[in-house]
């Protein structure tokens, strides 16, 4: 009898363990970083994490009242189905259908990101949100007006009260709630992650793709986050957008843009800072055939052995893309904690 | 005892007590006010109404002149210093706001001082501090006109106006750049030291002082690089900003110090 009880207890214990693992990313009991991720960069001491703040932030993220005419929300250009990029949009249209100049980036694992925007112009996530809100081609609104709008909504007064202890709505609280939601969007449950955890195996094509990826792509798209967060000129034909130079005013930064993470890259088309490529085939074809050296800042990795770009056969490209698709995290793409409704 | 002896003794006692008193209560810290009196060359700066000539002989009519000064340090004649506490060392001087033009340091220890050192702009530590530590003049919400959101950082010196009666002849010089977060960006922070005329000057509880500082707005465009305003009317950060910062670092001079 006692043996039986022990046995049942053991089984229950295991089920619970499994359940806990399935619940990753663990964002319901404080912000628990995945063990194989680097140190969190977001300042959790300044803005302690809570589910209440996350919920408030989620509501704000999907609230069009953040824009001047109440038509554009953060979620308008950052769709969960597209890993919070803007599906099918080279650049996004904001208020009054005005177009921006750069591709709306995917949003996930922001707690580990040192600098925001394609040019890294913002270094504190809390000070990021003011940008799309004030930008005349995005939401064209001011923070004080947004705060005034929110103050007229009893639901928000209650949510701020739950999140911060009083119903006072301030710019700092507004920013912190949005940041809390954004850092909660963790993507670490792709097939590749399960492969790393020994829970699944890669197909032979995917495995070959991983090996090729490590040889040809991982110098920049490095580590568990699949980016080294550096700014690089990847040999695109140049436009009037000087990239990182606009922020740093250092000549050698001209035409450099942030290396994006490749997690969920299957879902975050179109690609590049200006969204010029629609498919991963086009992206790899650029690296193999179309890298141009019209500036002095082309990355040295793309001009090895007097050859421009990264040599890849069609077969190799197929395998690399097959591997890249193992970085798609369907749990994150469908996680209701990040959804509008 | 002779009367004369008694007299000498009493004088000695009085002197003794007086000297004791002096030693037991040395002069305490005093108020030092510093006025930033904005000028254009040798004339007082008048916004919107008056035309001035820069070194390049361009006409300039200023509509706005604002700048951050921070991290004040007073140096004594023996080389020791008084560092103004962090929580009260950031100021935004605005030509359109008289009150902003005099800043006060209420607790400067008594002593003989020779110079004041300060930063033009907002240092990198404060520029990257959490929003909750940026109150008052550093609140990026209420002073949004002095903050670049797309390239996070304060505008250190901002001046605008016109260089001709013709329409659209506007000049705008906005300079910021604290050096960046984790990846370097342009750094236009400047630290200046102003020597006091007639130094050393006594500060302390018995010596409240008023430092009258002249700030020459024309030195935004005059200096090592004389800017042609019609040729380069707009600088908002970017490649021309360092030249302007190198010019305006010389725009401050202590004209005189008087009793407060």
C-alpha cells in the first residue's frame, strides 16, 4: 500500500515537473531567464517584474489611443503571427497612411537587447516607447496627451492601481508597464531549443543546415540569441539611409545596421532594414551573389579571399533555410499571454 | 592690584574670550549664487528684437538660447575642492526664463576660492540613468524640447533664430551627444573652468557671493571654427556639431563677483 502511494506521488511529481517545463518561458512567477540565455540587460531592479504590470502593458500595447486619432496601436505594426514584425510590409504605414523608412522589426527576447532600433539610437527600453508615439509618421501623439486619455478610462485606473499600488498614471509608470510586457515576450521554445535540450532530433537536412549555418552565418548571428547585436554593413546597395552613422556620427559606422536575431525568421518577412527582400531565398541569394562593395564600411567577413559575399551552393542554401525554420517558435507565436484578446 | 593691571587683565580676558569664540565657531558654509547673463558680443542678448553680427559678419537674430550646465566644482587656492552634490548639480539655463538664469549653491564651505569648473551638457552617467532618476530639468517628458528621443540623449546647447529678413532664413544649432550606451557615439561633453577675477575670493556664511557670468551666444558660431550661418544654418548633431561645441566651450567668462 505504502509502495503504491509512493509510486503515485512519484508520478504526480513527474507530471508536475513536465508541466512546469512546458510552461516556459517562465513569466508567471517573476521573470525567470532561460538558463542557457546570457545575463538579462533590462534593469529589473528599477522596474521589478510583475504579472499585473505585464497585463497592463499588454493592454497598452494593443491600445490605439496611443495614437493621435486613435487608429494605430503598437500591435498594428508588430503582429504576433509575424513574430511581432509587420507581415507583408516592406515599411509600415502609420497614422494617415504615412509610410516609415525602415522595416518594423520582430519583437522578442528584448530583455537581452542592449540597443534598440536598426541604428541602436535608444539604449533604455523604458525610453523607447516615446519614439513611435511621437513620430509624425507612426502615431503622432504626445505622452502627456496619452496619459490624459488613459486617465479618463476607469479600467486603466484600476489596472494601474493593480500594477503600481495606486491609480496614479504617470509617464514613468506608462513606460515601465509597456517595458514589462515587452520583456515578457520570450522566445525559447523552437524545435532547435528542444533539440538542444535533447527532446527532439533534427532531420538530416536540418542538421546539415545547422553545420553550414555555423560555418557561414554564425559569426554575426551568434549564440543562443542568434545575434551579436553589432552594427554591420552587409553589402546591400546603399540608399540615403546612413544607418548607425545617423546616431554615432562616426564615419566608419556609415551604412551599418544592427544584426537582427534569426529566431522566428521564417515568420518575420520581409527582410533587411528597409524590407527589400520578401523571402529567405532572396536573402541568401544576396549573400552569395549580390553583395556590393560601394562603400568603405563593408564588413570584412563579406570580403574574404578577394571574394564578395558568402559562397553558397543552391543545395547549401536549401539546407540552411531548412535549419532556419527550426528556429520558429510556435508556442511563442500562439501564446495567449502576448495576444490582443 | 593696581587699577592699570586690572585694566590690562580685563583686556586680556576679553581678547581671550573673543579669540576662543572665533575658534569654537569657525565660519560656516555660505550661499554662492551664479548668474548666467546671456550676451551677444559686448551687448546684452535680447531675443527676437535685436540683430547682432557674428565674426563672419552674418546678421543674427536669436529667438531661443538654452543650455544645460552641470557638475559644479569650486576650487580653493590650496587646490582643494568643493563638489556640489549630485542631486543638486543640474541646471537648464533658458534666455526666455529669468528665474532659470541664476543658480544657487547654498552650502559652499567657507574658504578662499579661485575658480569654478562645470560641464556644458549632461554627463553620460545621468544621460543613461533610469527615468525615475531624471527629475526637474532632466525630466524628458516635461523638457522634451531638450531631448532627442530617436538618439536618446539631452540637447546640451540649443539656439535658434534668423539670419536675414527673408522668409525661411532660419538658423538652428542643436548640439548633444554624451558618447553612447554600449556602443560609442559622438561625445560633445565639454568641461570648462572659469577663473575668478581678483582671486582668491572668500566664500562662507559671512561671505555670501554672487558670481556674475557673461555667456556670449555669438560664440556658438564664433571661435576656432567661424561658422558661416547662411552656409550652414542647421546643425542638429552630426558632423558639424563638434566644431560648434568647441566654439561654445569658450562662451563663459566670470565678469565680476559681488556680495550677495
